[in-house]
């Protein structure tokens, strides 16, 4: 337990391992337990380093829930070989999620074929057909649904901030994610509300309510929108309270939609990564208790 | 005429004076005429430097249409004095637009009260109520409509990229802009489609069609989404063809919506600003003819 938290306060708080990037999976598990949190969100690279079976045993032995596995996705390839490779990799991710004991596999669906690299310039003559890229995402999700259902794992579509639409994820709003999910059972395809990505959306309240009504609200992730943007905007996330996000309103909407699951803190930020992990967890706990937790009590 | 353009090709092309930032209004008018363009989009600061009457005479004497005046807006103040000052400033902008002979006054509606400055960090304890800020924008538009109608000027709401929602404009999608416009006549409140701001929107085709059907499609502005983002993301716009925007699709949707007006090129970019204005106009003309014009012919 940190000084600022009480056990009941942090029962739903989850550390996403991307927040403490320098920690191994084992260190992150131990730190999460020391801080008294109930859950941990895992990235596949950390799991692979530790070994899948070892990672699963470690988390289970620590008595932590796995709130989600990050991440599958990257489904926008135009050629058959690329599409097949994407399906194959995502099947592996589904198996990993099931082995780790989480039903929620977060999906970052990929950008335009014209992208030279994440954050990189457009390829001259590259494919800029955004409508087509979105159609391929929907098709690949359809390909993956039966396998996910067999393994009791949900494909959790992550709408990403439109500033990443070109190079990282062509799903840009919660409503769009729910439209892609619509043909499939709620236990096969869900959505995540990540405040950093969706806080600006004029439809947010309505689409969170829709996600709840459809039983697709699979994860709530919190971090803040800070300005000025970092040189690499992917690293612009801040601690809750340091930026512009109205956590009181969004938390109220998520709660009204019936969400009672874990609340993951996922912050990509060089300064946070340069801070010792236990300090980061103490700050996160304090900010969560002050800015997020009050909105999570049903009224 | 530039070498690459024919008079009929550039008849609808308009130079927004923000693209040639170093030019005075007089220089921009002369350059636009030299390049054979039919129209010019003016910023208020350039008009003020020249003097309103002189600016109007200069543009009129050159035989150019004024495709729009940039910009009114900044309507999110929480206090009465701030709201009154905003209405006052926008009335002045309406009069300027009418004097310059344009019906289209572009409105950048303003960010959250928590913003310390455009692009700046959030003020501790500042007002982050995005829903409330959007409500005030709608209220101020209502305040301004009668005055705009009296002067034959349309308030043209500009949805800005969600990366500017905190600090510059809480209208983030075309659909949201049309919802704000809905209570008023189409000649009082319109919308602008600026490719840089809206290219990513999954609802874009549908909302452009809606804007056309409602008679509110007041302006089409083109520039490209380039990566990596500039240190100041406001200056990240690029020449058409250098980035990720699918001009073929968006131009087709705008044309199908019945838009036959001018096409403004508005590029904020330090490198463009450092290039001699006549060169910029030659590049713009070339890129327009190659990437934008083909999509503007009705099929």
C-alpha cells in the first residue's frame, strides 16, 4: 500500500506495464502487489521476455487479475499474404490472452498502407484509401471472431485519437468501433474507452452508453491529454490531473453504462519512464484516488 | 498564369493569405492575380494592416472574389464580460466580411477555459468541462445570428482536428458543427470542410452529404496531413500530395454534395512561409491541378 491509498480505493486500479516501461514483467508484478493494486495490464513484449507460461504463473501466483493484454491488431494490409500474417499473429495473441487468464485482447487496428512507419511520412504513391483500410479491418475482425470465441477471448477494438489515424489506427471514434463490432456477439468483440484517445468526442457520452447497453464495454483506460504535445505525440500522455481531460464526466458516463471492471493506467511518457516504478505507482494511486475514483461510484 | 495551370483549371482556386504569411494584403492580391486564380481568402490581421476600406477596394479592383474571411470565433468564455466581448468582436468581423464582399465568415470557436494559451499546458484547477464549453459556443452563435443575417454574412463553423479540441476549438467534427447550425437558417450558419481537420472522420462522407442537402457547405479548404508532426502541430500542414489525405474521395463527396464554390488553399507551415510567394503559388497550382481538381468534376 502507498501512503495515499486505501485497499478498497485501489481494488479496481490496474497498472498497465507500458507505464513502467523499464520494469520486467516480474518487477511490474511485484511493484503492483506492493502498491496494493488488484490488477495488471500486460503487453505482449513483456510477456514474451518472461515466457508465456512463466508470466501466467507469476501473475496468478501474485493473486492479480490480468485486466487486458496489449495488443493485437495491425489488420490493414492490402495483400493476401499480409492479411494472412495478421490473422496468424492475432491468433497467437488470442492464445496468449487465454493462457494469461484475461478475456480482453486490446486491438490497435493499424494505419494506412501509405504510412512509411508509425509517425513517419507518407510514401509517395502509397495507398491513402481510408475507407478501404477500414473495410479491411472489419473483414479481418470477421476472420478472427470464431477463433476468439473458441478461446473465450474478446477482441477489444481501441479507437485511437485521430492524430494517429494515418499511421497507427484507422478506428478513430467509439461509435465507429461499435459499428465494426455490431455484427458479432458482445463476448467476441468489445471496445475500450481510453481517455487519451476519446476525451474530445462530441458523441462520447452517447457512445459509452451504447457500449454499455450492448455489453461491449471491455476496458477503461485513463491518462491525461497534455500540451504542448511531445515531439513524438505518442509520448504525450500525462498523469491524470495534469492535462485537459474531464475525468469526472467520463467516469460518470462509464459508470452509468454499468462498467464495474478494472481501471488501467497506461501512460507513455519519457519522464514517467525515467521515474522509479514505485514512485510512478505512488503518483498514479494518488491521482486515481483524487481524479478518477470519485466518478466511479454509481449515483 | 503559371506554366502548369490553365485559366479554366484555376478558376475556382483561392489563395488563403495565411499560406503566404510574409506577403502584405496588397502583395497577396497581386500574386493571386499573377497566378491567374479567381479568388482570395483573407485573414483579418492582414485586412487590418491594409485598412478595411483600402483592402476592400484593392481586392475589388483586382477582380478577385473573396472566398472567405478568417476568422471570427473564440466563444467559450465563462463570464458575462468575456461572452459580451466575444459577441462584440464577432460583430466587427461580420461587418468586415460584408465590407469585403464575402458572405462567409470562418469561425474558430475557441478551446477550454483551462487552456493557458493556444498549445499551452492546462491551468491547474482550470475549467475542463467540454460539454459546457460546447453549450456556450451554441449560445453565442445564437446571439450572433440576427446580426449576421442583417449583414448578409454567414457564420461558417470550422470543425478543427481533435488535437486542437483543448486549446483552439471545441467543435471537432462536421456532424457536431451541423448540429450547432441546425436551429438557424442555412444562410445564417454554415460549415467549412478543411481537409486537414476532418480527413480522418469515419462520418465524413455522410456529413458532407448532409451539409450539402442542408445548403450549409460554405467553403472547401485543402491542405495535407503530414507526419511527423511539426513541433507546433498547428504548422504541420503540407502541400496537397505530400501527406495522407485522400483528396480524390473527399473532393468527390464535396462535389456530390453540390459544392461549386472556391477551393481555398490554407497551409500553415514554416517552410512554406520561408518560400517566395510566387513559388508557393506555382506549387499550389500544380498540386491543385493534379490532386484536387480531378475530383471536382461532377460525374
